[in-house]
């Protein structure tokens, strides 16, 4: 069972999902990496594993393979 008591009122869906996510996973991301082409605030941590520039991903998804 969980160490956290259940609340008296129903949980919002996002809160319920938050209870299921393991928060004790190690952060393996290392220091943030900036692409140098787009604003730094568009760089985000993905799945506590690596850094990603959202604008670079958008550009890559538009280009034909």
C-alpha cells in the first residue's frame, strides 16, 4: 500500500497521474544544453533523461526525410 493517505475529495486527473509517477528516479540529464540557434527558454528537459530544443524538434519534424 501507499504511505500517502488518500484525500477526502476526488483527485483531479493531473493530480492522480502525479501520484503514479515515480518521483525518486535519478536525474540523468546532466547540465542543460542550448542549441545556440533558438531562445534558451525553448530548451526543455525531457523525461529527466536529456535536453531538447522545442524549435529544433519542430524544424526536424517539418523537413522531409
